[in-house]
């Protein structure tokens, strides 16, 4: 469950879908940050990583698709486990 520093629960326990959305948000944020770091390296002359907009968008697509595969598998596993328990 999500709680504040005093230990009081704020949201309660996360559902399997809630964990999926939280992980998907982290996944999307990390792909965007990675591309910002690549752009920064190119901008200040430390690298030549980006070949243009198509390269950036393809990198982001592959990062998200690559992360979605295990996330969907884990969500299905969690939902199956939850249904068997009820």
C-alpha cells in the first residue's frame, strides 16, 4: 500500500491493475528521460546518438513495447492468481 512518512495509508493496497499502471508510468517516464539524456549529450557535443526524430520515436516505441511485454505477462499472472483466490 502507498503511505505517507508517518505510516498512515493514503491509497490502500494497490490492485494488480494499479501496479500495472504505476509500472507503465515509470516505463514511459524512463524512456522520455533516456531520450532527453541522449539529446543533451548530442547538444553539448559529448555524443552523436540521435539521428533525427524518426530515430527518437523508434527508440521510445521499442523501449515501451519491450517493457510492456513483461508487464502484461505479470498483470495476467496477478489477475489469474487473484481470481483463483476468490
